[in-house]
C-alpha cells in the first residue's frame, strides 16, 4: 500500500461528514472515521486522529465549511455570528499548530467577503474555498519536494524526526516530499533514518509505515540513537517539518527536534526545516513567544505498555513541541523558495507574511 494513495482527510461525496484516516491506530489498523458533528471533529484534531500542520489546516477548512452549512438562518448577520462561534470552538483544539488558525482565518475572510450574497451561496463559496485549501496544499508540498530534492546527492542518508509525511498533509508531505520526488525521478540509492519520536511514536508508527510501504529504503531508530547514527557517517542531511516558524527563523516542531538540530550542528550535517509559508508567523519575533502544548502524563507513563511503566504518583513533564533556534537551521524550505539567514529578510524577499 502506497501512502501517497491514502487521503488523510477529505469531505464525503455527499458533503455530510469528514472522512478522516485515524492515525492513532496506525500502523496496525487502517481505519477511516466518518465524523459529522463539530465536537467529534474537535476531538479528532485534539487527540491527533488527524495531525500534522498542513493536514490540520485542510481539516479545519473542510470542518468549518461543513458545520457552517448547517446553520439554519437566511440572515447574513446571524449566519456570521454562528460561524464565528464555530470558528472559535475549532480553534481551541490545538494551540501550537498555526495552520489551524491560518485556515480558519482564511475561511472567515471568505465568508465576510461574501456577506452581501444569500446565505445559501455563502455556504457553497465556503465549500469551494475549503477544497482550494486542500488543492493548494498538494501543490505546496510538491514544490517543497522539488526544492529539497535539489539538495540531495545520490547515495545520501537522510534523517527525519516525527511525521511530516503525506500523512501530515494532503499529499507528499513536507519533510518527506524530497524523498517522494526523488523516488519519482527514479532514484533508488538513498536511505532514510526515522527517529521513533517519543512519546507518541509518530516516526515509528507513521513515517516508517508510509516510507516503507512506498518502497523507500527505511531504517527506524530510537531517538537516542541519532547521535551514533550521525557519528558513523550514515546521515548526510536532515529534513524535518514544523508547526510554526517565527520571524527570526526559530521553528517549533515535535518534541526532540531541537536535539536533532544540535547533533547535526555538532557533526557538520545540514539541517533543513520544510515549512509551507502558511506556517511562518511573522507576527512573532522569536520562538520564545510560541505557546507550547503540554499533553497528558499518561502518554509517557502507560500509553504503549500493557502495564504502567512508571511509578504511581511520579511527576511527568510532557511538552508536545520544542523550538529549534534559528542558528541551528541551515535553511528553511518553503514552496516559494529556499530561505537562509537572516531569515526575516529572506521571508520578506519571497513576499511571505504580506
């Protein structure tokens, strides 16, 4: 099964529900959930049934279009009021993933620009805009893939952390896009090392799953094996995704990413962040301003064990993300081009944030 053939999230043909690939069950079970109520969509985002910044954005666009289609009023102002309530609720599901807010804000702008039209037309316009978000995401990932592919050499070893693959987007992924593009170009002599990514094991359950099934030479390593893998000369380049990038180039990504960046710097290995321009938040100056989600302690102490692995009552720190300092980043690959320090100037030159 090729992961590129899996849809992470889509609107059902009859537009009555969202069809979400439940990533909490991978790799053992491939199950598509049909969710129609706004509370269930909120829960799917919160519990990482749908995850990855771009995929969350696609899900948010579809979600607000779907739930807004059920607002029972012909009055544009009442429609707007109910829309904003739904938007605020969906936005509360994940505090760090900027694509969630980006997509919801885009849908709000579309709605407000259409308020002179009948409500029935507004609803159709919202569905069209949600589909455009999805289609643009595919094109963005493909562009990131082509730019990243241009940085590869035959025989390279690539290391990646967490899952910034096709399962995190509409297609291709961000950090995995160069790998899929290389494969499309007929390259077979590169290899990929996947950090398992504790505590939720996205690298083991998701990235290893999709790359292996795509026929890419894939090796799974524990997070604490990255250093020796680099020291042995097996890694030539690092590609990671991100959930938010600030004006100065600091990048928030799944917990453990900053440690990989520090190791790469030590061993002289280029470290690239693959970031759709929608994840670049020019309103924040540095990564110190990015809110970091703290998740349930059970994810660390018992989630993957038949019996609890830690003593009862022990304190647990479980931040979902860390921030990689811009000084550790070789370049940030956006769909508009490769950015290098100073990142704020590079973003501005590409028109990002305007």
